[in-house]
C-alpha cells in the first residue's frame, strides 16, 4: 500500500485496548497518519476470534477495527514482558486502554505509574464507569452501557419495551469521544511538553450524548416539561412504506410541511393549524406522521424522491445494508471498497468517511496478524535477536514466527 504522510504523521499511539471501542479509536488515529502499535496478550484480542472469518485470528470484526497498526504480543504479567512494554511507553505520545482501574493498578500500569515512566504521555483510559466511583471496576459491554445510560429507556419510551439499539452504539460513540479528547490533549502536549490522564467513562459519555435533546423540559429549573424529545419519541416516528419499498419522508419545518401537502394536493393539511408553528407542531408530530404514512404507498420510492427534491423536502430511501457496497453514492465516495489482504485475500474495506484536502486519511497497512510486528518493534527498542528468541521460547512474547 502507499504510504503518504497523514495529518498525525509522527504521533506514536499505543493501543492497549480490546474488543471495539479502544481499537476503533486507535484505528481512526492510524487512518489520520499516526504510528499505532497494538499491544495484545499472547492469546490475542477477543475480536480476533469472532466469526465469520477465513482463518483463525482474523475475524471480520478484527479486520474492521485494526488496520493501520503494528501488532506486538506481550505477556504483561511477566517481568520481561512488562519491561518491554515500558520501553514502548517511553517512546510513545499516546496510550489508549479500556483495562479497568483495578487491573491497571495490579499490573503497575496505572496513570500515575506511567506518568513517572513518560511525563509527556497522554494516557487515555476508557471503561464502563468513572474511576472515582463505586462502579469503577464493574464489567461493562455495549449493552450494559446502553442500559445504564438510559438509551434502553429511550427505546422503551418509543416502542413500549426497553431494548438495545441494534448496533454497538456506545462503543462507537465513545471511540469518537476518545479521538477528540486525545487530540485535544496532544495539542496541549505539543505546546507544553506535558502529558495528562484523559478519562472517557462510557456511561457518562452516553448519558451526555442522550441528553442533548432528550433532557428537553427538564433542562429548566423548575422543569418546563418531561424528559424526551417529542419528535423522536412520537408514535409513527419511523420509515414509511412506498409503492415499491421503504423511505424516510420528513417534512421538518412548518414551511416544509406546508409545501409537502400542497405538492400532494392536500391543501387542507397545508394550512392545518396543528403544523403551523413549532409550538403546535411539537404537540402533533404523531398526527403528521400518520398523515405521511397514509400517503406514502401512493407513489414509488423514485417518485417520492423526485417530488421531495423538487420542493426541498428531506427524503431518503431506506438503504438495505446488503446493497451498500454496490450503491452508487457509497461506491463513488469510497466508504466501502474492495482491497486485498496479504493472507485473507479480497475483502471489503470500510474506509474513512472524513475528507481532508491536504492530508487525507489513508490505509497504509492491512490488519496485522497477532504478533506480526513483535520482532520488528523489539528490535527498534534495541533488543538483540537472541534475547527476542528466548522471550518467544518462554511464551513472554508471540512473534509472527511462532504463530
């Protein structure tokens, strides 16, 4: 692959995280040019063992969150493995981990200890709950965070039963939060030479995310109404059937609504006072959605697209995810492309959606095998070949040669 310099060229990031949140954040930094070193236990990150896959250790999920990285496999519980890791820390600008606080303390890898090793280090910890809370060391996966942050309750308010959003939303939102938080700390690091501890507690992050619109009437003191954003929680807030498929038809403002009903020859609703201003509309979204759903089967998806475009009414067909790789819009934008992995063969690559005109995000490295770069990285740290071989024989490290 080509190797152009990215916006973060020269930034070294240690990804000592597992599953999706931390690795996804580190991958984004790698896409933007950072040198990302993925530190894994000799057994490998959990995502390596997920299915579907073609070969052991290279599951589909691992391919989607670990490109633009080098992999080193170390047993951090072994003194020699820990010392090798500390040498990596001395060379790094950023470290990202989702190991819980108690686990970090037991390894002697807590923020305070690593600040002594490298005072410039930006050390980002991201776990389910705040490190200064009684929940600090509780296990937390995406569904736990969706429940604890109120997202499952939003589904209850919308559907009548608590449910999980069918994507690992908490992991991915928190990954994006890690990225911007780390970059803010790196700006400070570059200006002052000082590192700091960045903490991204998942539940707190998702509660803040959920409350942007859903704090609603309780934004005020005393409250001016209940929690919950009326548009999102109203009955009928869903995609609607067309004559040949499904679509989102969303006249959003009173002007949009007026123009929509005129365009479909329903003048009586164009002047309907229920939709005449924001205050009245907030009380009658369910009525609006019911009217749209009653009209939607009368035209094909293409006909609705043409009508809505002509009148600047927000519209989108419902994308079948099976069609994403062949969809003209996404194919032209390169969000989904075809690549060839050195061992996994052809696969679909989910590219970066961000466009930087001067320093574009690039894919310089395919997802590495477990320990693929262990020898390379230890040699960079100055370990001789015989010492590396001895550590591999002892099981302290795993290299590409001892898979």
